[in-house]
C-alpha cells in the first residue's frame, strides 16, 4: 500500500533531503520523490566547503548561510556519522570589506597577508546524504524513486508539495531563468595536505581550490555557465591539476583517482523560496541555489517549511 503523506518533497539532493528532514521532524508525514537516488544527484559530487559562493539574493543569503553553519558546527561532533568536519584553510584574495556582514560573524576568521583565514565546515557529501536519508527515515519519512511529470501529480497524493528539483525546475516549473553552471573536479591521492584552499574570481569560468576529503584530495575547478556537458574533459582536468600545483607543488605528482562533473542550478533572479497553488494542493518552491546549496541548506529548508505552514 502507498503510504499516506502530508507533504511530498520532489528532489533528493541536499536541499530536498534537508527540507524533508525539517518537515518530518516537525511531525508531518513526508515522502520524497526523486528521479534518481541521492548518490546520483549533483549534491553528491560537490566539493562541499561551506561558503556563500555564486548565490543570490545577497540580502537573504547571509542569514540562511549562518543558520546552516550553526547546524554543521554541531554535526561536526560526529564526522564519521554525519560527514561534516571543521577544517582550517585560506580564501586567497578575500577581505571582510568585500563580503557581506555575515563574514564578520565567523568565529576565528582573520585577515592574513594573502586573504582570509578561517575554519569552516567541509562535508563528505556521499556520507552526509546517507546520514540525511537515515535521519529522515528515523522521523518516519520515506524516499521513493519516482519521476515527477507535473506538480499536479504530486498534489494528487498529498495536500502540500515542495519543489526541490534543482536544475530540473527548468522544465518542470518551467523556469527559463534557471541555468546550469558546470563544475568539473579532479580527485587525487592526498600527498599530505590537511587544509583547504580557494582562489575564486566570480567573473571567471575557472577557479582554483583543493579540499582534503577522506577519499582523496578534491581539486577544482570550473564554473561554466550554460554548459550542459556531464562528462569530464581531459584538458580541463590537466589545467585543474596544474593550477592547484602552482599553489602546492606536491599535487603535480599525486596519482589521479577520478573525475567529477556536476551542473550547479543557478537562477538569474536568485534562490526561489515561494508559495504557489498547483491544481489540487499547495506548492512551495525551494530551488535555484547555484553553487551554494550545501551552504544554505538548513536555512532555506526551515524557511520553506514555514511556508508549508
């Protein structure tokens, strides 16, 4: 028998699962519908350093991000279970003056000669997504593989529907302002690096960063707007390794383990958290998080849950 539900959340990336957890733990009967398992979503291949990167609107992002940061700081007490660790590193070229007021609320953040040094959450996304699924199940929620053709289809099964489909909202809503920003990463055996590093220019299609993860050192990256390619490009991978090796020369000789590609769901008008009315039920949108879904997941999930009411 199909379980009854108060809410159907469409999408099983970090936004969808976090929203489902918030709703389920508030006492609602929640079902997550997704065309693919969490391990196959864009969220699963994210480098996943907490930082408000390529996301709007700036006026709201800071609060969502800080609310999420506080949750991750608690989850970091059990990194093996939650996939969340607190790791020190440097954002080269960043200064408080160029960031929002949220930056001065980061514990221990300090300007140094080449940028901003701070300890931040770094998430092992396959582990974290699995933890979210277990937390949802403990609250009585379920995850089902089901491709949604329309929100009316979901509204026929539950009085409330939450749209967390990421780039899928481009066709499902439809929302022509939603655009892919292709990110390619290379994973190498870690030659002994225990801090993260980033150097990003929002106006450039290339970035330089490395994140020490349990499964290897993740090197990045790219930010290619309107690029739908999901296969890794060999030349791009070589350029990523070369850029990172200019920062830490030992990376040049590290054995390559694998490559990752994800399409970040960026929206011209910024994140959309908004209530609507599909036929037969209430619809709440929660999509368009660009390259910072991990960074704002809990803040956005709680705002979407308030709209569900």
